[in-house]
């Protein structure tokens, strides 16, 4: 086997392109760097170097794994979010850039120090860790029903040296035991209609169904979470929710029905409705 770095990358590109992976050269280069534990600039400076057969073998094992559709982020166990490198694995949804719109929308509210914020369905902790990083004077809580997801989120919390209280349970039920009255409840809940989950791109099929499947019309969790949020928020408290691109009217209607006012709909970078914010 030819183990020159440049040739290995070219062969990896061919395999990935043949399986329909977009940006195949970027991914092949990244996977070889991950195999060698090299930064990109080190790779570029050593393109003619010959690698060990064991290193080349490991590289092609990762290429084959990626060829199946297994997400790149799960292979490298990292995803960038709000400028923070987060650990991810198949126990948690891979944070998307669309969710940065949710975080940015909250930060723009410029809520005061001492704000009590609760992230419901925290997953990797992307939202909670970002809020704790950019608003260190807030009191951040993060809830997830999955113990393994909480382990990932706690790891990201420690990695970025922020303070977050983690609670395991279903939606806002864990707060009932500690009688907490938050000023902000934020969530990126599962919102894909059940019938559409299997039609999503193959990479998404490797992500946890619990974090994707929102029931028949994608709104099941909103119908449960929004009333809970209204009952527990302080007066003038905020609810901030990520939504599917075609769900703004439905989610806004649920918020209004439960008593939320001043409903705001915020678009993502593709100009799709992505966030609904309401005030109690």
C-alpha cells in the first residue's frame, strides 16, 4: 500500500465521493489528521511523508465508517458550536448552526446578572454551556431524560470551566422537587414529524431518535413543555424555543393559548423561521 500522505488523502477522497459525501477532500484530510493527531498545518507541511502501514490502515477504517453515513462529528467526537469545541457521541444530537440562532437570540435580550435559565433537553449541553460561557453571572440549569446525555453535557461543562446544575428527568419535572422559579426556559426539543424521520439524510439516522422524533405532527413536546413553562416561569419570564421551518404558526399558537405574550419569530441564516420567543 502506498502510504504517502498526499496519495492516502486522494484515495480517501475517491471513496467518499463515490458514496456521495460532500466536501470529500476536507473530510478525508480531517480524518487523516485525526488518525495522526496532527493539526491541519502540520499535514500540509508533510504531504510527501510516508506513514506506517498501521496508520494507513486506521485511516481507511475511518474512511469506510464515514462512507456508511456515520457522522464525521461522531468519528472525531467533536463539534464546534458558538466558537466552543464540544464533545459529542451517538448518545446526543449533533449541535447544528441553526441552534446558534436560538442562543444568539437569548443573548440579545441582555437579561441581568442573576438570571435563572433552564435548558430543557440539554443533550450535549451546547445551549447551556454557551449561555454559561457568555453569561457567567447567570444561574444555569440543564435537564435531560437521558443519563448518558447528561454525562456528555457534564464533560463539556468541565471542559469549558463553566458552572451548570444538571438534573435528570422528563422536561421540567425535576424542578418540582427544588421549587425553582426560572426567568428563562430554553429548549431545542425534538420536532421532526414521526413519518419524516426515516426520510432524513443517512447521517441523521445515526443520531438518537429521542432527540429527533416529535410525534405525528412534530409538536408533541411543545404541547407538554409550553404549559409547564408557563406555570413555573416568573412574571415577565421568557420562553425561547427552536422550531422546524414550518412550525412557527403552530408553536406560536400554543404559546398564546397558554398565556404567553409578545410572541417573536426569528429566522435562521437561510431565512427560515427557526425560533419562537414569548414572555409570561
